[in-house]
C-alpha cells in the first residue's frame, strides 16, 4: 500500500451542507437561522452577557475581593547566551547595561538570569535572581553572580 492509494472509509466524507436551496433540502427558507432579526443576518451576533438592554447580571453583582495581579513584581528574563552577544569590553553587567544594549524593555524591572546558552567570558553579573545552572556556568567561566 502506498500513500497515493489510501482511501477514506465509507461514510467518512460528507457532502457540504447546502443551505438556502429550497424547502426540499431541509435547509430552505430561513436556512437554519430561525426567524428575522440580528442573529439571522450575516455577521450579526450578540456579545456574551448581553441581555437585550436589561442591566446584565455581571453589572448587578458587586465586585469585591483581592486581585494579586495588581501587585505582582515583573521580572525580566535574560539568558546567558544573550550576555555573550555584548561587547568584549563589558565585564560588569547590571540592569542599566542590559537596557542600554536592548536586552531589557524597561530599566526599572528586576532581572533574572537563566542558564540557556553558553558563556566563554568572565562576567560580574548583578541581578535579582539567578537560576542554579546560570550561577554554575558563570562561576565555571570565571565570572561572579551577585544577588541584589
């Protein structure tokens, strides 16, 4: 048996449903869309939660409680392989240096160094967090990992 000889099992392929082609086909007149109105039109739909102009339930209920997403600390991630792409003259790396070279979006974010990639030079890296593999690779290359 070859790929071009494969055939579907009988009954696996269905005809495309042809709507609006007469009452005899079973999908004539309104073509399965019910009566008139917004939902019968093409592109017409009602957003979830809409109750026809009545005050929706999600607006009636009180919104209370704590949301920890408002208080999260954002930590930017930088891989060791990205440090290797920095200039050869740079030996000390911190958030300011990383943002100058386009590895961080904002200077004020905390940085975590991950051990993805290889490193050949000795860097003195100051960051909020280090993964175990990143710390090991830095020290193996003669560098230093400083938690600040």
